[in-house]
C-alpha cells in the first residue's frame, strides 16, 4: 500500500507542477489542468519504462558478477558446483539455493529470464564443460569477453543518453525562462494576448509540442534494447 502511494507521488507532483506552469503561461486554470493531466499520464508511462530499465540493468550487473566470480573460483577447482558453492554469499538472490544436480538447468532458466546473449552463451559453455569436459579457461574466454563488452556498452550508452537528456532539459527550462521573462517584462501586452483564446491555444500547442519532444527524449533514455547484446 505504502509502495503504491509512493509510486503515485511523483506523477501527482508532476501534474501539480505542470498545471501551475501552464496556468502561469496561459493564464487559464482550465488549460493548465489539461496540460497537468497530460504530464500525469506521461510520467506514469515513463515510470513503467524506468522499472524495466532498472530490471534490465540489474540483470546485466548480476550476470556480469556471476561470470567473473565463477571464473575466479574455477581457477582452484574443476567442479562447477564447487565453484558455485564458493561464491554463493557474493551472488544476487536470483542465483541462490541452486541444487548441485540441477545447477546448469537452473542457470539456463535464469539466462532465459535475463535474455542477455552473452550470458546465455556463458551458461551454454558451462553445460558443455559439465557434459564433455575440456579446458574451461579456453572455453569461457569468448562468452566472458562478450559479457564484459555488454556491460561496458550499456554503461557508455546510458551515459551518453543522460548527457543528451541534460541538454534537452536545459533547452526546455530555457524556453520556460524566456516565457517568464516576457510575462514579467511586458505584463500588460502579455495579459492582453492571453485574453485571446486563439493565442492561448497557440501557446498551449507550443507548450505541449515542446513537452512532447522532451517526453520522447526521456523515453529514448529509458529504452533497454542493446542491439546484438
């Protein structure tokens, strides 16, 4: 219950702030409320994308940690389950309580849920090693390298998208600042202009259009897809 209330606080705050900004710009509480509702819906949708992004990043971090720890532990043993037992306290909860007789099968289930190609390849390597044996260090080199590239690629991509989002945020805030300057510097002219419904709707269209561009930029920032990974 508390989690649900907390989750709704951000959209409601966004709606309130959006309504106040639009009211300030348009001199209309009705049009301000319409804009506020649009902000509410946009934030609720972005929250869903944020939750997916968080899960996806967790999966990358968790699988990356598992691969590195297993590789280190396999230096001192030839048994994959013994290696697993030696690292259980350092693993994410997703990898806890796996039985010795079902280690690879349960790892396959996790790999399918995570849906990270490099990790799927690594688990397949473990399965082949368990069944046919071989040189573990040689077998794991390619999937481990791909796992590392996946994490680095995602981190760099997320960083670049964040900087682009900051740039767009700055432009959006600058536009609001320009409107505020016009309203305070020429108050009578601005009030007369906003008394006309045509100007109100034109300004509302500009506000919604600018907000839509910002929304799409934020949505792009939260997208999880990494091609080939």
